[in-house]
């Protein structure tokens, strides 16, 4: 009996040991399986994917790894003829039939790159919700050739806007359209960071109020890239226009500004007119001006080579730090005190010069060769020379008509300034060339403000190529079109238009008809 009890105890202990070892093995296998799953997850993560350059394949693969539903990609606004498909004779090509509800399905329209067909240069999304995860996928899949992004009525919020800013920081995007996204009205200043590469920004129909525009205008003052800005159909008002005008005091990059449909009255018109004429520097701007001047002086002083107490440069030997006549003699060679040897050497080297002036004998051989060449050409040579001459004149005329590209310096360093009653006055914003104030509430008083500003710019003497505002549109406002300042402003802006052609006088027209 004792033996039997002992045997039972031994078998029970062995069974317990087996259970413990089995449990340990199961735990080890579970841990190893979890580690394997983590390794597989790291390999299949969206960040681990290497882009191939084919946007469609990259986008679908990254969507799959991010566990997002793939969105249909299609080429933007191409007719069957542009797509290269064969169309039977007699069938209409002005429209394309599509399946039911296809317009309601989410899709991304892309415009392929001209050089690399599998890559894209433009991306358009309109009419459906775009969230931050999808923008992160586009950030990973988009190629470096992407330059244009349009997100029209996509329901963007602050998180998705931050994801878009991250996307812009990794690509050189120059054109951005965010029309119809009112939930981001107070956060658009995030786009105007130090890494901004945008040149054209459209923020139409976003319900931007005067409070929303304050941080945006502050960021606009320091922006160095945007040349075209559209704020059409918002609620900026006169107060918001005042903040935009403050932002344009020191901005010399923005060329085109659209403020149509923003409930702007005569007060807002005055704010915009004031920055077009002249600016009185504030205390903070005067301090900043002095700081910039001192920094420029120190930089110029550091660029100059160090000099000895005697006035000679340390980098040059003493023989080179003489007056102009001595240096000229040293360069020409040793010719005695009178310099006769150097003069003889000059005459020997340049037989076609006399007393430092070119003579007609030096170019005589070249002229003879040109005449002989023209004679050998015969009539064909003459006709070709005539064609080249007329073409050269036309090219020269077109070159003269082209506007010069002028780079504006920092307005705080403007040299054309004046000082009255202890106040420093500098020229206003002459960089803004196009201003759209359509569909506002500007009356006769506001037109008078604008006329005085444009008249001031027209009579102001500035650098060559700087003319100020060239186009001003004021349709659908509340001023009288027959008002004196309205008529004079219209005539003034017509003459300031860069494509304006002065009408011919009656005598010139009669001469033209007689010649024809």
C-alpha cells in the first residue's frame, strides 16, 4: 500500500513538471511570435517603403500599408482626342458619358510630368473630405516634381492643415489652392513659415474675418516668396484691410492682391491708399533701420583687406600700393622716368592706335574682308542681310518694350528718404502692381483716396523700371462713375497699363492711309 501511494505521488509530480514545461514552451512561442509580428510590421510600415517614382503604384502601396482605402487616380481634364484614343467618324467628341454617380466618388486628378510620364507635377482634389492620414500618404508618395496642389472644398481642419504644411516642407510646391475650407480660417498663417516656397496662394471663400487675418498679415510682412495672393469672397472688412496694409508696409515681394468681395468701404480704401504713397517709420522700424545699417557697415568693413598704419594693404606688396600713374608704369614695364620705352612698346604691340585713340587704319582690313564677303554673296547675301537687319530691329524694339525686372531692397534701407519734424519718411509700396477691389462698398470718398495715391505715384521720381500700381479694378462698387476723380482715375490707370498703346493723331492716320 505504501509503495502504491508513493508511485502515485511520483506520477503526479511528473505530470505537474510536464505541465510547467509545456506552459513555458507556449509562453516562449508566443513571445517569439509577437517579435516576428513586430518585425514584419516594421518591414510593412509606410515609412519603410522606398518610392519607385511611379506615383500610382507608390500611392496604392502606401495606402495598403497604412490600411486606408485606395482612392481612384485619373488624369485631369483630358478628352478622348488628347488621350490618343481612336474615335470613330461621326461620333461627338465635345462630351464624354460616364457611369452613374461617378462624379460623387472620391478621386484624385493628376497632371503628368512632361518628361517623366509616370510622375506628376499637379494634384487636384475637390468636393470630398481629406484628412491628415491621407495627406501623410500623399507626402510619402508624391514625387519631387510636384509643383501644384489644389484642395477645393475638402473640409480641411487644423490637423489636416498641419499635415499639409509638413508636405509642403518636403516638396518645392509653388502654387496652392485652398478655396472653400472655412474650418482653417484662423490657421492659414501656418503656410507662411520660413520654409515657404509658394509663389501663388488662393484662399477664396474661406469666411476669413478681421480677427483671422491678423496673424496671417503679420506672417505676410516677413514672407519672401508669395507674389500672388487671392482673398476673394471673405469677410475681411475695413479692420482686416488695415492689418493687410500694415503687412504690406515692409513686404516688397507681393505683386498681385485680390480683395474683391470683402465688404471694404472708404476707410479700407484709405488704408490701402496710404501705403501706396509714402510711409512714416515708427519707433520700432527706426531702431530696426539703424541695426541693419550698422550690420551692413560691419560686413563691408570685414570684407575689406586689412591695412597697415602707413595706408598700405597687408595682402599686397609696397610697389603695388602707389598712385595710378606709377602702377600703370609698373604694369607696362621699365621704360625710364619719362616712360618712352613703354610708349614704344605700346606702339609696337598696337599699330592701329595713336595717342590712346583708335584710328581708322586699324579696322581697314576687317572692313575690306566684310565687303568682299558681301560681294561674294551676291543678291542672296543682300537679301539675307536685309532680313537679319529687320529682324534685329524688331528684336531690339521688343527688348525695349519688355519691362525690366527690378529687385526691391529692404524698405528700411531705402536711400530716397526725407525727414520732416523729426520723422523719417520713406517711399511707399511700389512693388504692388495689381489690386482687385471689385464687389465692395467703396464710395466717392474712397475713390478720391485712390486717385490721390495713384497720382502721387505717377508724379514720383523713382528708379528706372519702378512705376507702382499698374492695374486697379473697381467694378460693382457704390461710387458714381461720373465723379471727377473716378473719371480721372480711370484715364490715369489706362495710361499706366503696360499694354496701353497711345492712339494715333489724325495727321498720323492720314499719312498711314496715304502710304498704304
